[in-house]
DNA sequence: GCCAACGTTGGC
DNA sequence: GCCAACGTTGGC
């Protein structure tokens, strides 16, 4: 099993929004970055565990855990001219963008803030804490996952 | 709201 | 294929 971290702006989609979805499950659409796309297309597998990270908000940090329940498939929001993430270059016959479905596992008892994570020597290799990193989906090693969870 | 970092686009 | 311009991300 692999571990991941996925960012979302809580104003757009928060962990509470995920909790309130039917089956507490949602497709992770709107990713328009090739590196992140490749991870969803090639590497994320059913049962993988994912940290839910709130970005661009008052207290950025890890707020919960979710699980991959459906592996990579075409992101249909790219085909919809009315969608915020419409991409005319993504052809339904040859989709450019992919997504996975994720399901709510639990909300952490507290937010593990970016500030706190940045201060940990054990996490210096986590892309999240590297200067200028903007990846919205990133792998987390098993060691990093266990270390972060122990902070809760 | 500012701005640094970085990915993408497009002219050449 | 280079690289300047531009748009976006996301912390602060």
C-alpha cells in the first residue's frame, strides 16, 4: 500500500464537504498538472491512504485521512465548457486529464499545521515543506506517514 | 493583497 | 530548442 497527500482549498472543497458527500466519496477532479496527473493515472491504487491537506487558508495543514476507492479514469470536468476546469485540449477520445475517487476515512483530532510539519527534521524530504513546491498531489513514504500520524 | 516560485505557452 | 511573457499556486 502507498501513501499520499492531496491539497485542496477548503473554500472550494474541504474535508467536511467530503464527509457530506453521498457515500462520503468524491472524484478528485480539476487537477491540471502533469506530474500530479501521472500519479493519479499510474500509481494511486485502491486502498492507498491519503492525507487531506487544506491549502491557501488561515491555518494550512493536514486535517484528515481518506482512501483511494477508484483508480485513475478520465476527468470529465475537462470536457465541460461550463466547468471552471474546462480544457478544450482534452479530447474525450483521448483524455488529457485523469482523476481518482477518494472516500472519507476520518478527521484528525487537530490540524497538523504546515508550520509544525516544516519544523520536523524527519520531514525535510517531504515535498510539501520544500520551498516553492506547488505540487497538489505528492507521495508520502511509510516512515513519513507514521511520523506525521504520531504527531496527532 | 502581495509576491516568490514555477509551469506553460508561443514567437522566433 | 530557447527563453521571455504570462498565469497560477499558495504562504504569509
